[in-house]
């Protein structure tokens, strides 16, 4: 490949900040990709090699006003198929692959999982919310409590594991924060913000946030049950210190032409509901994919390897049409109900 002189593209070497607002996740993905391309700085992106085009990079905050509204899937901002997206959601919400951390036997596995980083913190977050609710109920004439704290947060970063050179790929997701506000009608509303150090905008952002929105919905369900009041879903806010489009996508995938087409078409033609996307390519709906993923997990524990195909599972005796998956996959994880205690961190 002929070496490119890209220095004239670098500008002043200062990272721009960009703010985006959208009604749904598909629109947010569409707007974020275009904004990063149009206003981002030019820089070597991860996996850059000599001769590659410089990628695009910016500090971007995205507010999704109606996070559970469809469409949630946007092409080309998605990489996995429907089964992969469902598996990723369950990894984030229920930790189905927390055991896939690297060890002596499997040095190629992950250095962390998001779920195992946050799950022991959440009972303490819920305890703090409940304490604020009980303390402030009835004050200032309120009929319900006012859990309006700014400290309902949890983090993934572990300095002793993540800053060392041996951690080649530390967590991209850094922090989650729950906010609870009262609207003008006196209803309780949950807003949720996530902070990320770095992400691939074209292939990871849309899937990441489908997982986070499902997590947000489970937070709502858990807190509504705990406080015994209905809670509305508010805004989802995503902050990324480095949201980038790889230079590789310019050279290999024709990114510039994709951007031109995106601007002409808008986001609707390239969008799809999450439920419809689950059916690609297997034709299975969400419950069907949960049955498949559960069977794959059992087959793995039986020593048959990871992510066995449907054909292989059927040969192993799994009836994928009737296979039962864990009931808690339709609700919040049982670990969220544990009594907060310092001993949780020692388990």
C-alpha cells in the first residue's frame, strides 16, 4: 500500500466535543456516525498500520430521549447477527459469560467482563436509593419519597487490573449512573447515563447501547418493585471520551461513500426494530434465541465447546423448540436482591 501523507488532515491536534440528541437509538447511531465523520479530528485509530488513512475521533455525548422506542438497530452500525446481539445483552445484564475470563488454561479469553465488574456494587446502589426514599417520604408534603441523590453510581475500572501493561484491552465502559426525578405530574422517572473511555462507533456503539438500554429497563423494574411505585423510563445518555471511526473502514469498506449515502437517505431506510433483528438469520424470536443460548451454555459445561451450532445441539439431544432457559433472564438477576454487605466483595 502506498504510504499516505496525512499530516495536513490533523488540524490543531485538539479533540472536539460534540453533542447529539435523538428520539430513538437508531437515529442516535445515524447522527453520531455522521457527526464524528464531519466534525471529528483526524488521528490514528486503534489497529492503525503504516500507510492507512487516519481515522475520525471525537469526545461525543448522545442523549436518546425515548430509549425503548423503535427502531433500535441501525445499519451499518451493527456487526453481530440477532443471536450475537441477544448473547451480548445477556452478558451485560445477567453475566452469562462471566466465566470467560482469561486464565492459565485459556489465555485467549477476556481480561474482564462488564457484568462481573458491576454486579456486586448494585445491591449497595439500590440500598442507597431505598434509604433516600424512606428518609424523604412525606417531607415537604410529598406523597412519595424523593430519591434524588447524585451518588447512585457504579464503576468498572479496577486500577490494579486495568492500568498494568499486562491488561492489553481494559474496559471501554467506565461508569453507570442512575438518576431519579419527579416529572410535572408527580411521577417518578429514571434517567441513566454511561461513561466510556473508547469505542468503535461503526461496529460497537449500537450493540453496546442496546445492552445498556435493556440494563436500564431492568433497573426500572427492580426499583419499581423495591419502592412499590411505577417508574417511567426517562432519557439514556451516552458519553464517550473517544468515539471513533477506524481508518481501516475508509480504506477497506468505502466509509466515505457510506457517509454520503447515509446523508441522502436519512436513518429510517437502514433501521430495524430489535425484535425483528433477533430473527436474523435463524428466524428465532427473542425467546427462541434465549433457548438456543441456554442450550449452548449447557453444552459448553458438558465439554462440547463454545457456541455450538443448532444442528450440533440437536444431535446432542437438545430440543431447541422446548428447551427451558433460566426464568431470571426475563427479569433482573437474583444477585441484585442480595443483602448489601462488605462480604460480597470477598466472594
